[in-house]
C-alpha cells in the first residue's frame, strides 16, 4: 500500500496542563469521554496524535476532536472513530499507523496513512 500522508506533532506537557487548567471546558472539546481522566502526559500524547492525524489527512475537514479516541486495547495505540469522522475515514479507505511517546516533559505522535 502506498503512503499517502504522514503527520508528526510534539506537545509540551506542562504547557498543555496549564492551558487545560486556564480554560474550563477545553478538555471536553478536545478529548473523547474515555480519555478525559487520563494523566496529563497521556492526554498530551493523544492531543499530539489528533494533530498528527489532521496533518496526515491534509486538513481538518469533517474531523471532530471528540470523535477521535486513542485506545490501547492490545497494548498498541490505535484510533477509534465515531460520528462523521468515522464516516470520513471509512470513505477514504485509509489504513492508519500511530506511534506515541512521552518523555522529559514532551509528548509526540506520528501518524502514517496508507491507501490501497
């Protein structure tokens, strides 16, 4: 399958923590319900993953932040989509590859999209 997109994003964990503390309601606008109670490092990695996904897709058309959830059902991070975002991703027929990491106050994510 050819690679059709690649996105990378880096997040300063302390900066995200301060932003979430200053802005009531932001957590609910950025994260799916199952993600909201995770540690700040895990939230930063998920924020980076969502940004990297948008970059890999070439823009945020028809993508809703809360309709993108990052899960670890088998230990490996994966996207789970709902609503219109799920419909768009399914319509595109993409295979997504996600990598997350956080260390030394920084979280990062890389997303590669492939299309048959």
